[in-house]
C-alpha cells in the first residue's frame, strides 16, 4: 500500500474539525425541531419555500419537472399527467392543507408515493410552501402586500397578528387558515360579519387574500431572514486554568434545517465576553459558537431561542496544550465484519476515544509528521477509508496505520474507518494491535456458518436482527498494545449467498453512531448525551450499512450517496413502523430518528458541495 500523505497545517485541521461541528449541529438541531411544526402553525408561517425548493428538487422534480410544470423526465410514464403548479388554477380549488395531505398520504391512482413516513411534518410544509409559490410572480406578491396594507392591515395588523380586538379581527397567523381554499377565503371576507371593504375591485381583493395567506404559509420566504432583536452572549472560559479568555476570536455559526446559512465574527472583550445582537429569535434557527484559542477551535453545544426568550448566554470552554498520552484511552470500540465477496471481507472499526485530562493532547512528531492518534491496520488491508475524512486532509493513511493529525481536546471523539482484507484459502486473519487501553471492545460477525477462532474473547448471545443473526463477542480492560486474536475460515460462495440474502433487510437498519461521542470527525464532546449507549441491534445492523457503503463509495461517489440516502430514508420509515407497533419507547424513537435525519442533513451538505 502506498503512503497517502498531506501536509496538515493548523488551518487544515481546523477545517476538518469544522466539518464535524457541522454534523454535530445537524444532530442536535434536529432534536429541537421535533414537534416544531406545532409552533410554526400557531405563531407564524408553516414551512418555508426556500427550504422546500431543495426537497422538491430532490424528490419531486423527476415527475413534476424542475419548475413544477408537470414536465419531469418521468411524467410521460405516469398514468395521469402530473399537476402544473405554475398554473393559478391549481390553487383555485385547493387549500394548503389539501396539498400537504396529498404529499403526506400520496395518491396511488396517479402513482404519487406517500412521503409522510420519509419527511417530517415541517419538511412537508416546506414543500407545500414552495409548491404554492410556483404560481406567483414577485410583482404579484408586491401588489398583494400593497392591497393588504390598504384594505386589511388596519384590523389584522401589518404582520397579520390581529391588532384590533374591538373589531374582532382574528390573527391570520393561525393554522386554521391553511384549511381554506380560494372560494372559502372569499366567503370569509365577504361574510356579513366581516367589515365591508369599500371600493375593492375583485382583482384587488384576490390580491389581498393571496398576501394574507403568507401569514400562515411561508410561500414568500424565498430566503432566510436572520434579523431580529435577539441577543447571544458568548463567554470564553479556559477549562485548564479557570480564567476568562480575553481577545479570543469568536464565530457564531447560524443554521436551519437546510444546513449552514452564515456566520458572524467578533472578538471577546477583556472579560472574555462576545456579544452578538440583532438576531432572529425564531426557533427555526440554530446556533453554534466557536472560539479560536492558540490557533485551535473549540465549540459550544448547538442551541436555539425558546419562544419568548429575548437573549441567550453561552459558554465555550477552551483548553491549554500539553495533554498527556496517559489521559487517552478507548472507552468503547466496535469491530464488525461484512462478507463482500468470496475473495474478501469488509471490516469496519468504530473507536470512541476519550481525553480524560484538562489539556489538549497534541500528539508526537513521527515519520509522518505530527501524529495525534494512531490506529493500526492488518498488514494486508486495502481500500482503507475514514468516515467523513476523505476530503478533510486530516488523516494520513500509511501501509499499516491510519494517523489522525487533529489535536485531541478533553472529551470524546468518534472515529469510524473501514478496510478490506483478502481471503486466502477460505480464511482471513483480522488480528492487529490497538495502541491505547480499551475499556470495552465488541466484535460482530454475520452468523452464516463461518468458523470463528476468538480465544481470549467472551461469547455473548447472538444478535437477532432483520438482516440476520450476528455472532457477538466482547473483551474488556485491554492494555495498550493488545492484539486480540480473530481468525475466520470457511468463507465461500455459499456463505456469500447467505449474506446477500440478508442484504435487503439489513439495508434498512440504523446508522451506527455512538451518542456519547461527537459523530463523524469532530473532536468536540456533547454536553448532554442523547442516550447512554447504543442498543445492540442498532450496532449490528448499522455496522453492515457502514462497511457496505464503503464498497459502494469505491465504485462511484454519486451512486454511494444515492444508496446511502435511500438506506437512511428506509431506516427512518422502518423506525416509524417499529414505533407505531409499540416496539420502541418514545425517547428512544425520537433520539434514533433524530440521528438518522441528521445523517440526511450531512449527506445533503456533501451533495451540495462542489
């Protein structure tokens, strides 16, 4: 194997760390979005057209066309011509709720699939808002705003909140208005109980009604509005010395469900405080604060404004360098196998690394430059890759090791890597040393009739999953340099056939992510763990997904991403089914669904990158 070496400057590893922070943002932000649709419908527009546009392009354009005109590449194969959303007639007899219901439930007679098990309520409202926007020109919106200001704002208010209690004018931000079609809106405006609108031509009235809809449906939101009266105060504290950090550059990153939007930068004052003003307090936005100290980035948790909350106080801990190797250990490691062909196996390793000290461990100088963490590989490993690390420049892959060059701050970091081992005479030896002490190591092997030699390991009961059974072994309290023996034999075409028969079921499994560690390549720990540990079922099925995805990646990156997206979508659907069947507790279900949706966000960010 040839050495893959990149010069990794402090700037490069900061960029790599930032990628992990983005993923952490997606994970935690999705927690805050659970149930957010209720708030959106009761206190502001449901959905946002600019977010719905991305979902529409990805999921709907094949049939409905890139501009929603019903002329997608699949349109001719449909039994019913897809609707032209740009035609005003489309919305004349429909309400936003009607559109939402069709997207959610599908329309099988037209081969329109239901998206309710794949998209969240808020995402479906986003698509509804975008679909509704397609029949409107900017001039129409502008004219509608003027007509509304002249005829309606006196009672309902410029923001539709209902200023005049004496006049009995209701708030137009309420969810009930989403259920009215154009005819019903006209009837409500022209009812005897409604004040008469003098000298309003029919076209002007329709224009005002169109704009009035925007207070309950976000079809005019073609870009995010981040301005407001919210204040975020970030305090930078040195976790090693306990002192405030003056002058540290502080960056506030701003996200929504579509991903990263923008950032703002200022320096902390003499008390280590950075104050960001003029921010929107809408709970759809998520924030993350990052401080740069000694040329190293340190991040806060992801946070959001709660309803009615005028300001937020956020703490970012930074640390001094000088951490010791004695503080580094592997809290949990998972080692899993997938039979790829009769001539090779795919192996995945997940390591949850912990720096238990109060200083950043900077590693040591080695023949490959600065080496912070070293993960040894079997000598005949090929097709080596690190999850999330391919484009970061952070990892160095040598003939027998993966080297992580990013400094390790206090807390936990999660590393997932994969490789392929050749099968010789039906057997393969997976044994290789581990550099650090390990508290708990888990080995998972498909139960397909292989002979497994695992002296020193403790055999646990097999794991039964939809993707088949997995042999399950554990070993604990390993000292540095341990090389627990693992040898597989009896690998054959027959065993491969058994694996392939399980593949469809396994493809719907959950992604392997440890909830006590930052996912992907980030080095920042959670403040509040989502769940104490992974269920064994999630580990087994997710392991297969991870290493199968690696093989797909080697063949074609676009194909890999599409397959991963489909697997994640199916995993969410399977999770919903399990929850509805009473097989999962509410907390476990919400946390697991959040993790899967966060992976979808991260994947979308990758696909949007040039």
